[in-house]
């Protein structure tokens, strides 16, 4: 399985149509648009800035109905091709078709979030939707080798038609910083985590690890993200919870941290092992040391060293131990 960059010649001098149902400022979308703009002779983008997914989807569908394929050489369907390709297959297949299979509906809804029973009607329908979408494409792009291998085995796509395109941090925002103006550096070591608080991120593992430091006044923790009270977050003097920050403010908080938690830390969701957390790319761009879950995908880009510490997934004590070891605390 090759990196996506080796396919650059497929877009050189071509007229490319890029379609996405995700918001246009989403990191994966901006990354792909930038990539195509650098290579294509011309690029037409169908996407919406609306915050409403139904409105974005309606806009994309209506735009595709009106879109002529006469001046298109290559069609590239970005985020959630399952919502586009099956309904416009005849039109899109008139040209070479790429899709970004960033998320499998079956894997996410059934195996990850467990919204429906595996083997049930919904599971079968979502599996068929993924399979039909991925088999319709000439080439499939995914975010890790681990995911590409899984998609090939699960949905029957030829492995030589699947390419890996890793995420990238927005380095205009996330880069090494010196004086960030957050607060004066204290003697306490600061450990930071941020996330959207999804199950596969293993935030419950992080919260359990924090309890190991209930009486420790040498370390402070900053947890950024919409953590529900149902998660029984530990209330301790050395833990600060922040619901939301702008990307620019988030970068400053990361810059002020001594150690960052990347994950994923869930021990019972296979998708967590096949995914490199987006925050890991951000920490790397900012040259921050991080703790990573010991999953197969993380090892594709990172090697264990003083800035990349791997821990057993699903094990709060292992995570707490790694934090102590990093700061050389007994």
C-alpha cells in the first residue's frame, strides 16, 4: 500500500471535481483541496460552509445534479462518500473516481459506537453501503495503513487500489511557540489533553488515571473538551476542565504544557488501534512530547523515544505510570 503522494500524477494537468459533504474548513477537507490545487490544471469544489449537515448535503446534491461532467477528468469525493457515490454513481463513474474513505459507517456505528447490534438489519445495511461505495471507486484513500488493510479485508477492495494519505496539522496555527502569554511558569508540571470526547479516544481511561494523582501537588492537568457529567470526572485541585477553545487559544495552551496526551486509549474498540489521533499530528507539529496508545496505526509514524511514549491501551495505571516515569517521579 503506497502513500497517496505517489498518485500525484493522476491529477497533474487534469480538470478535477472535488466534492465534500463535510464543512469546508474541516482539516481533512482543506488538506485535500490544497493538495489538488497544487497539482490539477483546474479544480472545481462542491461543498458548503453551512453548519447544518442536512443543509450541506442538500446543497451538494443539488449542485451535483446541475454539474456537467463534460469539463471534468477526475472526480474526487472527500469526507463521507457514502452520502454521495451511491446516489450519483452513474454520473461520477463517467470519469475516474477517487474517494476518501476516511470513515466507515459500519465500523463507526456498529463496531465503535455500538449504536446497533452487529449482525442486525442496520448493521447489514451499513455494511452494504460501505461495500457498495468503496467498490464503486477506482481508487480509495484512507488515513492509515491499518485502516486500508481493514477496509480491503472487510469490504473486498483490492489492496493495490487503496492509498494512504496521513493527516497534517495546520502549521499556520500549530507550530513551536516560546512565549504564549498563558500564565507564569510554575514549579508544577503541566499535562494536557484535548479532544471531542468520543468513545474510542478512551477519555474514561484518562479520567481514571487522573485519580492516581489526587494528592499529588507536583503535577497539574488540563483537560479540554465537552466532558459530560455522566463520565464522573474527578474533581481535584490539580485538574482544570475547559469545555472549548478556539484553535488559536488551544495552540497556546498546548505550547504551555510539559507533556501532552495523544491516545487513543480505549482498549476495547478496534478502530482506536487503527487510527492515529488528529491531536498527535498537532503535538508533533508543535514539537511537544506525547503519550500514545500502543496501537498499530500509531507505530506507522512514530517510534518510541523521549518524545513518543507508548502505553497499553485501556490501562489507566499504565498511563499514570508513564506520566510519573516521564517526570521521573517515584
